[in-house]
């Protein structure tokens, strides 16, 4: 039971990290490629290559994180290693952005949210390697409904974060009255609803599968001969 819970929590945390990476990368695109279009971002122009590399790596890492979240339903050593590497990439890109943002605009928000969250998730994954804990996690049923539910929950929460990014990231991305966190409103709305829909569909599938599995048991109990 403990191993299953730890596995589900790892899947959810990895999914949320992947979502924050994708959102963080998308949120850097304006600064990375077109800062000259915005007077309030003029100080970023000399550092465009740094932000471009950070944005691309963050988005690619986030997409790889989504794949890894799905793969963690099996939770073997290979997928665990992938997860740790993606978490390290998230820390590195967030750290670079925080350094330059602090120097150029005197603020590290909201990238510090991704950095702190990723660090906590990385520590959790390292905790899973503690002898005794790792054996419990690996021995949990690899393709159980619970694992699918964990991925579905991560998708739903990630979708909610995507749909609301203009609100929780807006204060740190508003310059001269323009909320740059809302620059990709339509695209992010589509992505957010797709994640939520995918998560809901997965949960419905799990519930239907569970109901189908219970039907034979009910029939056996109903028609079981007496004596």
C-alpha cells in the first residue's frame, strides 16, 4: 500500500513539474525572441541568446517530462533516471533565468516557483531511492488503475495551471500595464482544456474498467450454490 501511494505521488509531482516547465518555456518566448518589440523589455535584448536556449531547453524538457510521467506507470530504473535528469534540467534552466532576471529587472518571480517546486520534487525522488523505500515502490503493481489515475490527476491539475497562468503568473509578467503571461491566451486555453479532457477521460476509463472487473465477482456471489 505504501509503495503504491509513493508511486502515485511521484507520477503526480512529475506531471506538475512537466507542466510548469512547458509553461515556463512558453512564457519566456517573448523575452527570448522579440524583446525589441516591447519598450519595457529593452534591457533583455543583449541577452536574447541566453533566454532562447533556456526557453527551448525548458519546453523540450517539459515535453520529455510529460512522456516520462506516462512512462513512470512502470517505474523502473530507466524511467526513474529520465525523471531525475529532467528535474535537473528544470533546475538548471530556472536557475539561469533567475540569475539574469534578478540582474536585469530585480525580480526572480515567477521562475522561482518552478525552481522551488522542482527542487522539492527532486528531493522526493531521491528519497524514493532510500533502501527499503525503493523496493516497496518497485514492487507495487506496475500497471494498476491507481497508476493511470495518478497520471490523470497530474493532467487535470496541469490543465488547470495552464488555464489560469495569466492570473498566478500575471503580476510578475506585467510591464506597463501589459500582462505578457496572457500573450498566448488561445493556445494555452486549448492546451489546458486538452489536458483536463484527457485526464477526465482517463479517470472515466479507470472507473469503467473497475466496474467491469467487479461484475464477474458479483455474478459469482449471486449464483454461488449453497451447501
